[in-house]
């Protein structure tokens, strides 16, 4: 019983701190943030389990992502994180 009270106090303190600092991350009404990203990878060999290089068919991976946030009000945000284009060729 003696250990439960400090553990519970610590848990409540962490939760309260997390909630208070999370409010700083909100976007104001009418404000937005937009971040596109592009990833391209191409290879023709891989490492096997022994650490030796092993030839493989040419492979290409392409991805275009978007991350966006918009403030709907002082208390509500909308968030979008999605791949727009994904292309894998072997």
C-alpha cells in the first residue's frame, strides 16, 4: 500500500504535465502547417544473413507524403498525415 500512493502521484503528475504542455501544440483558428516530403530509394544488391552482398533484381521505391495541420477553433485542430503517391517497382 505504501508504494501505490507515490506511484499514483507520479502517474497523475506525468499525465497532468503532458496535458498542460500539449496545449502549446495547438494551431490557432485559421492557422495551418503544411509539410510535404519525398523519399526515393533504388538498389540492386542486399546484404544476406552472413553480411555478404547478394545481387538482386533492380528495385525502386518512391513515396510522396503530406503532413498538414489546421486550426478549426481554439480547442480543435484537424490533422492529415497520408501518402499521396507510393510506387514500388522490381
